């Protein structure tokens, strides 16, 4: 705000700046799994990172729809795109309701070619750490936290 003198009183002029002009758009993928049927998972972020279901079944979730995975060979794939190559920061989040845990419980994983992962979010990481997040930047970095299971 900057004061503007007006006949014995000060009037403040407020200038607004659009948030979008100052921030880089951050959401690169968002999946609600609200499709009635089929093998596609629509990306509501606007970046077009559509997912393909490979085995999970559609179920009622706590809020809206969800997917049920068998814990063996069910997954959702998303084709690589430039918008998923996160280099300056990220937030990975998911609502997960595990009914069993044994070893690594992958929730989100971005592959780095055929040599490993770029970033990942695990419900459990095989070493008793849950949840766990991993990022590769010239070497693996990890962040692990206490288990937080809610009914």
C-alpha cells in the first residue's frame, strides 16, 4: 500500500498482484479415481498425466471412490512426461488404507530409467519405517516417519 495525499487526509491505494504471476504452478498430477469403470485414471491437474490401471478394482472410498490393490501385482502406470521430472522440490501425498504390510509397500514411485527411482512414497519401506519418502539426487536420500494409521 502506498499513501496518496487527498485534501488533508491520507488515502491508501492498494495494489493487488496475481498470485499466478509470482508462483510456478506446482500441481503436476492429481487422481481421484472417480471414473465409473474402465482402465483409465483421469489426471485432474490439467497436465494430462493420465494413468492406466493394471489390476486394481474400483471400490467405494472414505470420500468418493478409490482403488483396491491385491498386494501382489496390481498397479497404476503413468507415462513419463516433463511435468513429472521434479527437480526443485515436491510434495507427494496419498490417502492409503493398508489392510496388511510385508516389506516394501509402494504408494508412489517415479522411475529413473532402468537404474532405480527418482522419487518415491512408501507406506512401508521394508525396514520397519512407515511412511517413508525417498529422493535420488546423486545418491539416495530418505525421510521416514512414525506409522500413523487411522481407522
